[in-house]
């Protein structure tokens, strides 16, 4: 019964994240259609997305709600904010409401995802955490494989705003499932910490800070290549729509494969070792991408390998992050969102100028950042031996 309850909790969190990430990721693929529907220049949509990303820098303050008020409260708040943003856009379609909805979607991710990962980290022993968190990350790849195509189907038949009422209803249903399945915050174990206390715990941990730096470097390396991927495929193959559509499916399959590898391998190989292997392979796949990209099929293979290894590495880091400061887990994971936002910004800023020298320049920079992240990992990041068994607290199920 306890095992079945935990499975239901993992499923509820994963499904909630699929809906949330569908709203987050669909904007990139359907940006031209949204611009036409809203009767604005595509640059206006890009500005809304940029504002959404900038909100991620405030993640440490907002995302720490999971430590201050409880994991369940933060997740329910995230589902509610997402539903409210999509419902508002349905009721009052227009650019101003769209801009607000983008901010609401970003806020919902900041609230729900750190709390969800911290919740699972609280309840799953460290030696099994790679499996559970790898399954939970299907909430990211599932969005682009299932949610985004469904949103495109709705838009094609009923206009640009058609997905948003469905996303609002989906989020409310997911929120109800979370409310029924998750342990009430009053029964959650562990003392709650203020934002200040959680932040001080993070700053005091050299290993946690180093792991944040590793994540920033990994995200920046990925963005340096990802930001010019569409330009490269257009320049190389002159098949922009066909190539980018294929690349979207390839990226989704690669992410799914990376999460599957984490679920199947990381607990056996070891978290820190898996991340190190992933960084080495990321460097190799980055450099291989321009070589493989001499043909469309080779380029798509290179894209698949690049994102497969990246997703494996970034997801493999999640169990290690949840192991660093359990009493401030949501705060640390929220700070990770801010570090990731900064990494994306820096990678995007560097990627454009580097591409003037060809994709090999971007690939070389990405490989270099991955190797730098590897050095930081090996020198400064440690695993807490004490967390190898689940923490027994009131309201927690025993180890599974």
C-alpha cells in the first residue's frame, strides 16, 4: 500500500509537470502562429518570453515557499497560478493578458517544480532516488512529445487560443490529484525554515554552491549551441520548417532517452560518477555535431546525441542536489532555477557572436564549459554519506 501510494504521488507530480511544461515549451514552436493571432510582431512574443525567463532570477525567494509553507502548499499554489494565467488569457485574449500569462507560467514552474523535487527527495532513499527522479523528469520530455503536439492540433483547428482553456482545466485536475495524493503539510516531517535560514544554509555549503556552478555551466554550454540550432539547420539544409519540425521530435525523443538512462543507470553507477561521465560525453557530442552535420540525417543524429547526453547529465544531477541540504531542499532547488536562468542568458549572449565563426566555435565553447564543470564537480562537490538511508520522520512512508 505504501509503495502504491508513492507511485501515485510520483505520477501526480509528473502529470502536473507535463501540463505546466506544455504551456512553457509550446511558445517556442508556435511563436509565429501566436504572433499572428495576437496581431503583434514576433519580437513582441520574444519579449514576453524574455520577461518570463527574467522572472526565474527571483526563483530563490519564491521557490523557497516549499520550505517555508510546505511542499504540498507550494505545489498546489503552482497549479493554481498556472490555471489562473491560462484561464485569464482565455477570457480576455490580447497581448497584455498574454504577457501576464507568460509570467504566471514562469511563476508556476518556480513554485511547483522545486517543491515537487524536494518532496520526492524527502521520501525516497538516496540509493533509489535516481530512478524516481528520472521518472519524474518525464514531466519535461512528455510535454514536447505529448502536450505540445496536442496543443498544435487544437490551434490548427480552433485558433491560437484553443489550447489555453484545456491547459487551465488540465492544471486544475492535476491540482486536485495532488491535493488528494500528497501527504498534508501538517504531517510532513522536518522543521520548516525561513528563506533567510535556507539561504544561509546554501551559502554555508561549499559543495552545494559548487553544484549550482556546475548546473550553470552545463546550461550555458547547452544554450550556446541550442540558441543557434535553428539558424545552423536553415543555413546548412535550406529546409527550415521541415528540419526544425524533425529536430523538435528528435529533441523530445533524446530527452526521453536521457531520462530513461537516468532511471535505469544512475543508482547503479553512482550519482557523481554518472554526472562526470555525462560531462565528458557532452563535450564529445558537442564537438561531433559539426562533423556529423554535413548531411541532414547526420545533423539530426548529432542533435539527438547532443540532447540525449545533456538531458542525462542534468537529470542525473537532481538526486545529488536533493542530497545536499535536505532541510532547505526547495530553497536550493529554487536557487538552481535562478542559476539556470543566468546560464541560459549567458549562453545565449555568447552563442550568437560565436556563430559568426561557424558552429564549430559554438561547439568548442560548449565542450570547454562542460570540461570546466567537470573540474568543479571533481574538486568541490561531495555526496553526504548520512543520506544513504531515508530519513524516518512522522508522516513519511518507509524506504521503498
